[in-house]
């Protein structure tokens, strides 16, 4: 029994193999170039930020030695953290905890103020970001100049830090929660407006065309064609931003904008290390509870949207 010799590969197959080999070679070259560029950027940035700095330090015996400053400073970090932990004993645990959280009534009211600042700022920021997200989306903007203006506004709003906005509003409206609400709301509007607009650009345009063909106005197209598609993502981003704003509102009081920040400033200024750890635990527990509740609420709402 004889076998016929295998047919030579066709010209199309040879062309494909050569093109594939060139594509692989370009891919490997691109990977090497990008990796080298990132390594160079990392080394330059690390040197600029003193991560690679070697300095002389004084040892415990009084002698001087050269050490990598990052490793030399880590024990100081542990020393600082150790100062924030109070002395706790099982025999006097109740009294020790009472002494640790000795200002719990004041901190409780300031915590409530912090959460209310975050809630109000999130509500205002969501409203502004939601409205601005439609002219900031390429597929939904009514004109090019509206697209340009809305995007520049959102960029300015999210580029300026909340603390800078807070300083401006404290100067305008005085010390208090109002400055914190306005500062966080403006930054939230810029951040969420950007996220919402990206969600808008990924929607299916056919429902909007259907509403338009039925005689619907532009508002009807947005309401019935776009909003049902983006609502789950809107809810997810909003709840995530609320969690972020709780942390922001706990710091923004550092410049007089209300909340726990003023207590943090006092504790840092007076070097009340145990007060710092108590405030940190309060903020951590609050953010944890809000994060847990937001996750449950988000899953429930998104599940309801999928059912309908």
C-alpha cells in the first residue's frame, strides 16, 4: 500500500504564517520596550522620591552607619504605632476602654455630623454628576461645544482636591459643615460625572432610536432608552462614592469644615496618640458598616433590576 506525498502548503498558508511570525515578533518587541520603559520610569521615580536613598543614621550604641533610609525608618513607624495603642489589662478592661474612648459622646456627635456631611454631599454630587454625564457623553451630547464645556467642568471639579475646595468655602461661608458639604459635593460631581458619562457611552443606542421613532422627545429618549440601561452602574458607583465620602468628610474637618477632622487635628497637634487610634477605630468601623450595608443594598437593587 503506497501513500501519496503530502501536498505542499499553499501560498495563502505561507503568507499567513509569515504574517503571524511578524505579528509575534512585533508583540515581543513591544513587550520588551514597554517593560524597559516602565522599569526606567520606576527607577527614576523611586530615586526622585528618595525610596533608594542611603543616609547615615545613629545606632543604639552611638556610632554612625550608612543604612537604606526606607529600612532605617520602618522601626520608627512601629514605634509611632506602639504609642497609639493604650495599655489594656484583662482585670481593668472596662476602665481601660472607658479611658481610651473618654470623649465618646463628643466623638459620637461628630461622627453623626461626618456621616450627614457625606450623605448630603453625595446626594448633591450625584444629582450634578448625573445631569452633567449626558452632555459629557459623546453619543448623547447635543453639540460639540456642550461636550467640550461639560467635560472641562467635570475635569476641574474632580482635579481640585476636596481640602482646597474646603479652604475656599470656609473663607466664603465660615467654619462649619456647610463648607464640607459643598467641597465634597463639587468633587463628587466631577468624579461621578466622569464615571456616569463613560457608562452612557457604552449603552445600546437602539432603544433611544425606538423612542425617537415613536415621537419621543430628547428627554424621553434619555428617560426610557438610556436610564434603564445605566441604572445598575449608577447605583453601584453612587454607593461606592458614598463610602469614599465618609472617609473624606472625616478628614476635611481638618481645615474647619466640620466632622471628626477637627478632633484628628487636635489629637495630632497635642500628640494625643491614643486619641488618634480611638478615632481611627471609629472611622474604620463606620466605613466597614457602610461598606457592608452598601454591598447588600447594591446586590439587592441590581438583582431587582435583573428580575424586571
